[in-house]
DNA sequence: CGCCATGAGTAAACCCTTTTACGATGGTGC
DNA sequence: GCACCATCGTAAAAGGGTTTACTCATGGCG
C-alpha cells in the first residue's frame, strides 16, 4: 500500500493539488470551507507530507546541524549536554529537527562542514566548542553561510556567535576574589579557545588594575576537564605555595582542582578558595558547593537556534550576541587566610 | 548562482543525466573512460548531489533517528553518551547521518515516533532507554517498522533489540559477591525498566540458589542516577544494618551509594563492598575504583546501527541480540567482614 | 451597464535524482 | 551473411511537493 500523497487528498476533496498544498501551508488564499474539507481528509488519512519532496521544492529542510568538537566522550559532557538540550528544545519548539555532527578530521577534510550547508541538507549549522586552530571555520565565513558559533567566537572573523560575556565573567570573578582579600591567585586556564584567552587576560588585567602584581597571578593551561584542572592546580601549587585562591577556567577544572586539594589535605575555602565558571549542574553537588559564575548554557543554546534561523532567513548577515552572567556564591570561596 | 546539478555535469560531458547518475552510484554499466570524464567534471565543479532529490527518488534517506528518553540532562549522561557515541561512529562510518529525538510527550502523542519512519524521513530508529510504561512502542511493533531498542527490550513484544546480557551480568555479580563471602546483600535496583527487573530477579535467584535466604537480599528501587543510588542505599542501610555488600543497578547508583557510605564513615570495601554495572568511564576514577560488570555500550550502539539497517533493508524481520559482559574487579569489592 | 478590483482556486513549471525498459553498436559463432 | 549477445548509454517515467502566474466569478462603484 502506497503512502497517501497530496494527490490522494486532492482527488478525494475534488480540489487541485495546489489547493491542498496551500491549505497545508496555511495560505490565507483558501476559503475556510475548503480549508476545513481538506483538513478533514488529511486527518482521516493520517496524511503526512513527504519531507523530502517538501524540502526539495521549498529549498528548506527544517533541519539544523549541531557540530560537536572531536573530543573524547563529548556526548556525555555536561557542558555540551546543556547546550545541546537548549538547542534541541528550541528547535523542536519551532518545528525544526536536529542533526548530529562531529567536527572530526573526516568531517572537515572532506569539506562536509561546507557541503552540509551548500547542499541545503540543513538550513543552518551550530558549532559548539571549536578551538583556536579550527581554520576550517574561515571557509564558512567567506561563503557567508548560515552558521552560528555557540558560546565561543573567532576574533577578527565575521562569524556570528552567541556567547556568555567572558570579559564580564572575568571581572566579576576578580571582584569576588579580590573582595575576599585574595592577593595571590592561581589561574587554571582552559586551553585552545579564544574565550579562555579572553577570560584569562581580562581576569589578569582586572586584578592588576586593583593593584596586584602579575607575578602573583600565575596561570597554567589545561584541558577543560576535571583531569585538566587537577593537573594545572598541581603545577601551580608546586610552584606557588602561597596562592590563596584558584580560579578555574570552568567548573570541571575547578572540581578537578578541589580533588587535588582534598588529597593534599587543604581545606576549601579555609586554606584556599576555588571559583569556577559555568554553573553546570554538578557544581551544586560538590562538597563544599562550588562558587561559580553562571553561564546560562541552555539559554545560549536556544538563542543560537534563533540566531541561526535569522541568518538562514536572511533577516540578518551577522549576529554577535553576548549574554549576561551571574555570580553564584556557594561555599568554595571565602576570606583569604593569613599567610605568615 | 544556482547550485550545479547533475544536469550541468551531464551537459558539460556530453552525456545523459542517467549516465552521470549511474557513475555517481558506481554502477558498473558505465565504461571506465566515461566514468572518468564524469568524475573529473564532478570534481571540477565540486558537485554535491542534492540529498533531498536523492532521498525522494531512492526512498532512502540515509538518516537514522536516535530517540533519547525524556529525562533531565539526558544529553550529558555518560550512559547515554557512550551509546550515542557508538551509534554516531558506526553511522558515519557507513555514510549515515544521525537525527536527534526525545521521546517526550509531544513526540509520542503526535505520533511522530511512527510518522518519522512511515514518512521515510529516517530509514530506521534506535530507541534508547525506554521504560516499562512506554506503550507507544507497541505501535512500532504492529506496523513492523525498522526499529531497534538499544540495551533494553520489551518482553512479549516482537521488537528487535541489541542489549547486554543482564541475566549473565546478574549471575556474574552474584558469583563475585558470594565468592567473597557476602551473605547479606542489598540491591539498589533501577526502576521502570525490564532490564532492571530481569537483573534483580536473576540476581536474587542466583543468590538463593547458592543458599542465601530471600530476606537477606533486600532491595530498593531508585532512579538510575547517583542521587537514586544514594537514596536507595540510605533506605536499605537504615533497615538492614548487617548488609556487607551493595549491588548497584548501574555504576551511577553504585557511585551514589559510595558517597553515602563515605558520609557515614563506612569504609569501602573493608566495611562494605560496592559493585556496579556498566563500567562507564567514571568508574575507573572513583576512589576506591569501582568494581563493575562491563557492558560495552559503545559497541552496543554500533551493533544497533547495523541491526537497524538490516531491518531497513529487509534482510531480517526481527533481530534480538544479547551481548556478553565482563567482570571488572577494581577495589570497591572485597571479602565480607565478620559481623558479630 | 460597463469596468475593475477582489477573492478563490487552478494549471503548470520547477525542484533534482533514481531507475527501468529500451536502443544502438560492434563482435562472435556457425 | 545472419542470428544473437554483450556492452554501453539513453529516454522517460517516476518520486511528491511548492509556487507563481493566471483564470474565473462576483460584487461594488461610478
């Protein structure tokens, strides 16, 4: 039994194909009575338009691609997970589907990241967490494709993005720690991303502006993971035992650092304060609860969807949106201890 | 500038549309010389076939849907993440794309879970982690759609699945704990899934067969999460202080239980042993390392892809595959302590 | 009463490939 | 020299919608 097509509906209702199509697309040209007749038949037959025929004719697929970075276990990372949830929610709310991609070697070298868009397979693409070195993004820029970077950006490139305000994050973080009296702060800096760079630089600048010396703001690069935070903290503490606070590049790094501190029998926050960034769900459940600067990743994801579609619809050429952040003070930060 | 189509290529090469199409589909009917000529033109124009036209004509979308359960933070759950990784990897290996879906209220009530397949939008669908109550699956059964349940199943239904051997898992677990001398074992049983039921029942049967009494095998239901494990463990320990081992329904529950034990100053495994199921990445990093029965979720994901496509291609009507599991003994299980 | 604007619907072109039945060409065996 | 067969291509029919320009009544207006 063949699927029922628009033709079947048209014949049954004694109208033309176009009429049915117009009804289905809510075109006001069709009278209420005809509309109803058609809709009834549609309902009766459980008619489902063929999405391919539709996409082919309308040049819109109603599909969004989300491109994940090629990291181990990306699909179970809370940071990415929150963003994907936001994307998925918003997309399905407005009738869009989400296609999964990973920016791995093959994906880039075969040019699939471009073909995906030029072949109209997807209306737009959302890139999550690409790194400084992701030169492939430039091709997306030159070809003016509907692409949005999610919670990161590429300075000097005309690429749209929706991202948390990392500068403001850094300033709030600096204020918070300085206000608690910390004068030697170690920075667990994420690696390979412009946001990480911007965060670190702004943080340092803010501290220096308040009278700290650069040498009292040692930093170490590391992966944005518990392990990365653990190792970076280790490196920093071994060289700078007088540090009274650790600034994590994200919550996971901060959590990794806290594990190290526990192993070293350093109390948080009595001996050393730890501050994170993101406010991923786990942060509320650490012990002590992690103070952090909240980035609303879910919301960033949904806004990215809207931005991407605005680009696709030609409403705009370039969208660069920076979102406010919020200090969440829990228990992992406290007054700086006296160091003799 | 319009996209180059198969027609452009054909004209440029002085051959028919069909010829180009056949070349592109590696049909041996076309001679090597013609083939080469066409491929050169394709290369020169960076020609990309229009996927929609292709899907429309060929009735195959080369897309798979992965349907996630409607849980909080599914997209950052390691269990689901591992499976999705396996699915994604295998799918992209064989030229398939992966579409994301969530089995939420809307998805089911609108019949999208069926329409997705009947409308040929996707070639097949992979359902991850549906529950006992997911009646909507029965419609997939009656309509004989290409659907595979991933690491779970529905007894009494003719639904294909690829799942770890939960019975064997239960037996291995029982052997392991009994071998260590445990005689009173609390079970942190996952809830709402047939695999959880099967696991619990088989575990109890195995223990009883070895001479334990049922009343020494108390169990508590809980969500498959750290929190769920924590609470279930709490409930069990409060009522059964003589327990010497806790059997987690999965690693997360086991990890949650370990947190509780730490809070209660009970040493693992000296005072109480803890055993998990799955061997998700985190299990190697707990302290002490979590003993567990390994389910190769990544592999299960890839096999599910192959199974789904076998169904789609009509190679088979029903595929029910059970995969071997493996004991991973780390430090969280040890000899039962003497309880006076 | 004739003209025109408006509303409702339709015809037909178009979107781009796949696929099957058929055609042409040249060679083979007898 | 003929029937027959491969081999290589092609024509044309799907596949199922969208969309634009056009038709045809109808009613209002001057």
